[in-house]
């Protein structure tokens, strides 16, 4: 996979310091961890709580499908968030965009914890749930690109992958916190858990938002963006610049993480439903694997990212994608053993060696493909449309395939097909690990 040459850079960007980069990395990690806590909390609850609380009248199978579909709704609003906040971030302020997205996600999650159930207000309850889920989608759609740029535009060039992985660490940290909170309250008697226990992790988001706002409000703008702003060189319509000058990388980036995205939601969201509703086993067995895998990822992802700084983004990303394709059949074999240790092991291996090498690089891989003038919009649009193509239908398609075919092998072929597409896109992308960021 020979690397292509990137365009020559514009005049030198402002000098970057280690302390500034570390501060940006900490802020990026904290903010994205809160955002993903909110996001994955809904995903876990959609698998184990919401079918009973909001969709029970639909019956066992239909209630699970409807609940997982409500999880997927947010994916379709993430591109809208990417365009809106990408415009704000490229035109006016990276920092203000990030503060606003944090508020949208956090307050939306807090409000879900206050919702009445379907048993109390009928159809209004799932309608309100879906509306709040849409708001979460808009918030997360704008959040990721800004958090990625916050680090990429302040990190030393030779360690950009490692620093940028701080943004991606928010994913396992949020997964760990949300799964841990839900697992803790799931220890309550079932009546108490479904009555009030599930609400506490959602209400806790209000506290996290206050912490996140304090950290982000004190950050300066990234120097790469500040230089353009001071020169009054912001694009009038960033999305138009992306479509005019960056169609090829955008198209490739939309599909490059198809296998990783489908695999991640399969390993962390659908696996909960599969273990509980298909295998009729305790949901805690799958949650244990998610918790252990997320904890290990906090250390494994920086290692994968540091390796990409040495050998390139594409070889590491390629290896992770290939592992997902090769492991998906053994993954279901291990689940189907009905052994709690092997179920947890399957999820841990999939997360550390499949999602780890891909997820760790997304911030650097996406941001490096665009110039500073429209980097927020370009990275956000590509990443969020990828979530629509791959992430939105993942859990729902997996449930429908098993319900229709009666075998998990159908889901495995679904993931393998996505991996073939991803591997082709990785091969076609420009290698950026050693290239300086461009302004134009």
C-alpha cells in the first residue's frame, strides 16, 4: 500500500508545545467520554430495558426490534450535526461548537431519565424517547469532529496518532462507564431496576455535563484554526468546499470503517440482546465482557495509535479490519457455547484486536485527510455518514437476520461483506502519518 503524496502545506503553522497538546488531549478525552457515556448508555438500555419499559405492548420479538430501531434513529441525525457544527467550527469557533454539542448530548440523556413509561402515558412515552434520541444524534454528530481536531491541530506531527487517540479513548471510557452503571443497578431486583433503577445512570449525566463544560470552556482555540481565523481565511460555506475539493477522500472515509462500525455495535450492543433474548442467558455475562474489553482498550488503543505513528495509519487499520472479518464466525461460536467465560472472552478479543486498531486511528485518519479551512466539516461529514451507512442498521439487521434464518452465521457474512468494502477503501486512501497538515 504505497502512500500518495499530500499537497504542499501553506506557510508554517503556529508552534506547538507539549503542554498545549496534553491539555487538548485531556479535554478531548473528558468531553468525548461524557458524550459516549450518554450515547452507549442508551444503546445498552435499548437492548435490556426499553423493550419492557417503552415497547412492551408490541410483544417479545417486536419490542426488541423497535427498541433497537430507536437506537438507530440517532445515526440519521448525526450527519446533520456534523454539517451544522462543522459549519460553526470552521467559520466561527471550534470551542463554542464543542460546548454546544456537549450540552445537547448531556441534557438529552438527563431528560430520558425523567421520561414517563408507556404504562403511564401510552404512545407518548416512546415518541418522546425517540425525539430525545434525535437530539442526541445531532449532538454527537457535531461532537466527534471537533474533539478530533482539538487534538490533531495541536499535536506534534510525529506523535499525532498517539495524541489523537485521546479522543478515541472516550469511546471505551464512555462504554465502560455506561455499562458499569447499568450493570450496577441491574443487580437490583428486576421490579426495582425496571421501575426506577435504570433511570439513575441517565440522570447522572447532568453531573458529568457540568464537569465537561468547566474543562472545555477554559480551552483556547487550536492554533491551526486560530491562524486562519486571524487571517480571515475561513470558507463561506465549508460543506461546499468539501464537495468541490475533497469528494474522493470523503467517499472513501464513509466506507473505510464499515466493518469496524458494524463490528463494534455487534460486539457491544447486539451481543447483549443475543445473549439475553436468543440464548436466554443472564445479560450480565455479556456485560462483563464489554466491561473487561473496554477497560483493556484504554491501554491498547494508545499502543495501536503509537504503532501507526511508526508504520503508518493504513497497515494498522488494515490489520484490525482483517481481524474482524476472520474472527466474526469464531465470535458467535464462542457465544453459542453458553459458557460465561468464553462469552466474555469472545467480546474482549473482538474489541481489543478488531475494534482497537481501527477505532484508535479514526481521529487522526479522518482529520489528516482535510485541510484546516474545512477540516471540521469534512471529517465530521465523512465520519457521520459512515455511521448512517454502517452503524444505523447494524444491531437491527443482526436481529432480523437471526430471526429470519435461525443462525448467527448470517450475521457473520454480513460483517465479512462489510470488511471486504473496508479493506478496499483502506488500500485507496492516502497515507498521512508522516505528512504535515495542510491549510488549503
